[in-house]
C-alpha cells in the first residue's frame, strides 16, 4: 500500500524514537553497574520507566505501521506522556536553573506529538479505520 509522505515520516520517526528510548535505557543500566548502591537504584528506576515507555512506543509504532487508529492513539498518548515527564524534569528545579541539555531532549520529544496532530496524518488514521470498516461490511 502506498502511504502519503507524512505517514511514512511519522512511522520512521516513531521507530527511531523507540530505538532512542531503548538505547538510553541500556545506557542507564550500564551506568548503574558502576554507580554506588544509592545512585544505582535511582538510575535503575529511570531505566525501567524508559523501558516501559519504549515498549509502549514499540506497540504504537506497530499500530502506526499497520495503519490502525489504536496505533495513532497509543502513539499520541504515549508521546504526550513522555513529553509531560520531560517538561516536568526541565522545570522541576525552577525556571532559573534550567538544564539546557534536558530542554533540548524535551524539544525533540515534542516533534512526534506535533507530527501526529498534523491534519494529513490525523485524517489518514481516522479514515483508515473507516475504510477497514467498509471493507469488512461488504464481505
């Protein structure tokens, strides 16, 4: 099936985001091995949260790839949840003490929710479900 260019971009970016989340989680687990026990527990908790979000993102990527509405919803909700976590992390210490590297990661994580809400993308996934419903009813 030929997909519009916007849809292909969203699917590829979501797949890259899954790989980034898994990569960061593996990096944190590697750091946890060399950290002190107190620090190690916190790093492992962060890695666990990222692994859960990566699994959620992987499921949403599969749904986007299969042109399903649930995949679009999973991707939208999961990416907004991660964006909210990152925004909280940036402003946690106050606006006078912003970690600019974390702010950059937050801006990068905002790309996917914006892409998912582009009208072409949103309409494609909402119409894909309607097209499937029509196909099933005709059989």
